[in-house]
């Protein structure tokens, strides 16, 4: 099953909103075919592996990290292919949390005399597909917070200079991370201050999202230029559309193919829960939030962050007016602080990367 999870991992960054799945066909103790799911709409790992095995699959065992699907979606049911192939046993790590499946695939196989065992490396499989599990059960993207800061927690100096706090190695890591995401989200202050292009330096360019209650984002911002291809979304407050100049700006954005999402408010700010559910409707399952400090604090304070990655450079910036990586209201007591679990610390170039899952 470890080999199955390794195969599934190969689909990271390309299968969304589908899960990462690997499959092995094993006969007489030997692997006769292997596969992994590559992209939405493409054949599932089980179907590819069985196709490669051909007639040799008869009487063999199938190892897969997620329960085979019994329903028709973009592709035919995997259970049908398994039954037709003559597979005698199926070993899977976990039941598919998708309401369309959720045990139905297992029961379908068993009804046709195929023995199914569930639970091998269950924890590891759930960790591998943590994004899919949240997306399919809560109808919201999995949110990763990323910040690059100095040793004293600053993301810019008091004059708003921020290039560059972290090393080239850390920035390259960040670009690789972006390439695994469906979308990158920043606040409008990041656009007006840094004017980033928000690309990944790789083949895949994620959707770019700007949180901008009053539509202050400049129409000439680099994210809207040819330097930064791909879909752009600007999330604004619905009530701001009462202003004629904002309504006209929305019309100009729409003509340029920039999607403006008018959101309801919560405490006079964009309702993040509502927005996240809208993004899930657009099949955005992996969301990277890159700042700034107010935007990051919003996701943390409202409980919508799932994971954090903080790059810490061996630099001390200082200054009361310097911007910190997490701003907002902040905790009144240490007991109210956001806690992490499964914390990892590693060196990326000259910088320290601290990552962990947010304790809900």
C-alpha cells in the first residue's frame, strides 16, 4: 500500500478537485500493472491499471488507496471495470467520503463476490487526501496560509519595503507551492503595495483572487496583464455596488474577463465562509492565502485556515510601524491563540520553514 500512496502522490497539483489515487494489480505476489489518476476527466487509477493488466487481472488482487467509485461521473464506474476484469480481492485504505459513494462501491463489489478489505494505511491515506476530504464533505476549499517574515515577524519595513526578506530558495519553494494550488488569494493592500504578478514560474498558473471590499484594486495592476495569464477574481462587498463608480468599474472588469464576485458582509467585511463556498462551486479545492497581515488574520480568526507555512528569515527589521505577518484584532489572552499540531521545522536555504495544521 505504501507503493500505492507513492503512485497517488504523483498526481499532486493536477487532479483537483478529484482525489489523488494510485492503484496496483498484484498476482501471485508480483505487481503486474500500476497507475495513478492524472487529471479530472481522465480515467481513474483503477481503470488504467486494469486496462494495462488486461486478461492477467483475472484472479488477481487490486490495491487502491480510496474506495472505487460505483457511479458515473466524468468517467464510467470503476466498480464495473473491476467486476468485469475478474479481480477477486480489493484492498483499499479508506472509504470514499464522497456522498455519491461512501461505502456503495464496497457493497457493489461484495455483492458480486469480490472480497474487500478496508483500512490499510488509513491515516496516511487520509492525510494524503486531506484537501479532497474537506472539499467533498464541507463544500469548501482547503486553505493554506503562507507568510514570509523576518525573525521578529515583519513582512515589510516601516517604509513598506519587502524585497526580499527570504532567500531565493524559499521563494522558489513558494512558486512550487503555488503550482500545486487551484488559486492564490491576497488582500488588495498587497496589490497596491507590491503589485505582484502571482505566477508560479511553472506551467500551471493558478486562479488569482483579490479580497477588495470597495474595489480599490488598480485596473493597471500586473495580475491583470499579459505577464500574469489565467483567470482573475476580485471579491467585493455586495453593498458597494450601490456606488455608481464601482458599478462602472465592475462593468469594465467584466469586459476584460475579470470575474467580480459580490459578497455579503459579516461585521462590515467580506463574508469569508460565503466566499469559500462560492469558490468551491468553481471547483477550487486548494486555496493558498499569501497575505497581507489583515487578510491572514481574517482567515485565522474566523477559523477557515487549515494549514500554515511560515518562512522565517534570519533578519531583524524592527519598527513599530513595520507590518507584521498576522495583524487584525489578535488574541486578548494567550489561551485564545491559534494553536498548531503536526508541526514540522526545516531549513529552506538560509530560512526556517515552520509548518503545521491548525487546531480546530
